[in-house]
């Protein structure tokens, strides 16, 4: 009798386990690939979205170039792709052959800052006027992301080169970048072209510079004191303020935040070993739905959440400025449900 009861109980338990497994296997999912600097606000969007729609949002954060390559080179079927530089979506996904996306929505702004902690050398001296002198000192180590993988990396190079013009000092890029990497800059008719070798040939002097694929990957190095300073987006530094991270704001003329300085920023271009060239411009994030998305319906709802008042509040709470209304240069390619959020 006991054996029969045990068998029945085990049978019921097995049935429950199988039912649960089937439920989770069949549970609807949404794959979101995004820039590392979007990890915190997208984490909050994920919770809100899952609570509302009951589906599983799966996110992968990486440098924006690396993120887009997952779709264009590795054939990954993502439902949403978000980049820290909207022009990467336009160039790598929309203007490409074959085409990987039909539209790009510009949805948020940011600016470059220099983050530090109480462990940073000369933390009491550094300011928006002398930061390049502090970073050049022998016992100071700083970090930025790989320009080949991440917009924050090539934007760091843009900031340093713009600083030469802004401060009237033509040694800043040489001292900080050229002396410690294989990255070079050349002046041509009042403008500058920065040449970035392949990742294998960057020639980083690790005693002076720390580099990772995405800038957010260097935050732990900053917090532990392994590096003294980090070039990062303001939102990323702001989100880590409770863990002892401080930051200095840079002048608008070099922080890549202001449309009023767009012509000044455009004096700087970055060229890559791949042959691509990117011109410095105000920092604007972009988002799209790839043409091979498996769950376009829910991708539209996710972007709607991002663009509505809830999404705007999440971004503002995390130190990033939403663009309201959002911008799209090809509004006819937008799903009808998203057009009300876009100018």
C-alpha cells in the first residue's frame, strides 16, 4: 500500500515538474541587444515590461559596435537593438547590403565626463581646466573602452583631440594617447583625423592605460583603485554615485553634448582599420527592430514603453536625457504604433 502511495505521489510530482518545464520552454521571450551604458535603465525597463506583459526579456550588453555585429556578422536574431551612437545603426544596419533594419529612432542624449573616486591620485586637484595635465602625470593610470568595439572609446579620442583645439595646447593628444598606444592623429586643413589600428595592434601601454571592450567594464577597476580616472558617459558615472564614484563635467565645447557645438565637433574624424570613418557629433542613442526579429509585436511594445512617460522617467532617474519627442529620419518605415512618439 505504501509503495502504491509513494508511486502515486512521485507520479504527481513528476507531472508537475514536466508541466513547469513545458511552461518555461514555451514562455514568450524578447531578446534585446544593447550598449553597455544602457544596462541600468534597460534593466528597469525589463522589470516594468515583464510585469506588464508577462514575458521573459533577455538582455545582452556590450559595446555598440560589438552589439550590432552580433546581428550583421554572427546572424543573431535579436528583437531589439539599441546603440549609444545612432549612426552605427544607420550605417551598419540600414545603409548596408543586405539591409538589417528599416528605421532608427533617436531616443536619448548623453555627455562625456571623467569619473574618479576617493582613491584616485590628485582627486583634490583635478577640474575641468587641468584634467589633461593630471592624467599625464607619471603615477596616474586612466581607462577608456576599445574604440573598435564601443562608441565611448572613439568618443574619448574625440574629446582628447578636441581638447587640443579648445585649450590651445597641441601636446594633449600626444601625451595622453600617442605616447601610450599605436593610435595616431594627423591635422589636415584645420581638422584632425585619428587613426585607430585593429584591436590586436592597439599597442596599449598597460602601465598607463586600461582598456576593455565596453566602458562600463572598467567601472570595477575604477572602484577598486586599479585605475585613477575613467572616460565614461555622465549617466554611467551618475548611476555609480552611491558606490563612491565622482566625476568632473567637461566644457560643452569638448564633451560632445551640445548641438550648438556640432560644427566644432565635426573638426574631428576617427578612421578604423576596417576603412570606416566616423565624424564627431553630439551624443545621441538609437534603437531599432532588426528585419529578422522573431517577436516584432513585443519589440514594438518594448520600444513604446521606452518612449512613453514611464520610459522617460526611468532615463531621467538614471542621469540620462530622453529626446522628447524622439526623432526618426524615415518615419514612413516606422511601425504605426510608434509614430505617435516620434517627430
